[in-house]
C-alpha cells in the first residue's frame, strides 16, 4: 500500500487531500446518527436543554435553537 505522503500527493488540490490531512492530524470525530428516532428516548435520558448544553462544543446553541425553532421543546 502507498504511504501517506504518496496519498496526499496524489490527491493534492482536492477535497480528499483535506480529508486525509484531517485524518492524519486526528481532527475528525466519529458521529453516530440514530436510525430510528423512536428509540432515542431509550438511549438518551434527560431534559432537552441539558443534553444540548452538554453537546454545545461550538457555542452556537442559541443560534441553532432559533434557526431550527426548538426553543419550545427545551424543557421536555
């Protein structure tokens, strides 16, 4: 198999170069999207506000709540 430098050189200037560079630098996070939304209450416990606060790494919660019109479900 080719080494990382060969891979990066081959994909230079493309989106794949950026992707492979992020892999090498450990700047990617694996995310899991639930397939069945009716199973979410069984997997996640707590109030919506607390759950969203704990996941607010980018500090954009207020903006997202407004854009997605979620302010009325925060206490559920």
